[in-house]
């Protein structure tokens, strides 16, 4: 069996379902405040999940069955690798939101490979929660405009600044489910 590569993407049906069904729903019903509320809820769930994991287990890579919204390549992460990915991606999203909010073009190419974890460090949980506090302050203090300027997600469609903030929640939700599966696999024996 061929090893999946970073950036291979999602199955076509899944990608189309997200584009045709989920993104339009988010565009209609989500606001800045709703997305921030939901991402804070996800962060609390992640914190509770991690409280049940031994520190030395946070860096153990575990193979899980691929879940909706995650490419095959990401199915052998540790909890800390998943948190690192969320932090790297979240930092990039903050830059995109900030740039688009000023109605400026975000010139840097966004790649899936560019947001993959690199360290699997032992202090990743602290870095993640510190980042989420920073993100929270950023969004709370951010003007709540809806930019005309957009930036394309590598797998999906063009997003404006608000849609990137909504994507931040959806992305965290998907990877929180990945963390749950990793923890379940760690302690299933």
C-alpha cells in the first residue's frame, strides 16, 4: 500500500460535500461572535480531554482510522502533533484575517504541507492554550467587518476574513475529534 503524502487532500465526495453543503451553511448562519463562542467551547473540550492523558503519552504517535475532514497523511499523529498543527494553522489564519480585514491581498501561497507539525514537542499543550488566548484577544478586539478581499483555501473555495474565522472553528472541531480518537487508541488496551 502506498503511503499517503501531505497535501494529497480529502476524498472527492467529502471535498464536494464540504464545498456544496457545509460552506454555504456556515456562510448563512455564522457570525464573528458565534465562531468565537464555538472555538472557545472546542478549546475547553480539548483541555478536558488532555487532563485525562499522561504527559508522556502526549507525544506518542498513534495510527487512527481517517476521520471526516482530515487527509490520510494526518492519521498517524500524536496529541501534541495535532495541537502543534492547530497552532501553526491558527497563526496563519490570524495573519490572513488581519490582512483581508484591511482589504489587502494576502500574497503568500497557502499549502497543506506548510502547516504540518514539525516538532512533536513536550510543551505543545501549553503553546496551544497560550495561542488560543492570543487568538481570543485578537478576535475580541478585531473590527467585525466582512472583507471584500478573499483568499482561497487549498482544498475548498475563496474565504473572506469572517469565513476564515469560521473555518478556524471548524478546523479546531475536526482536529478535536482527531485528538479524541488518538486518546481512545492510546488507552484501548
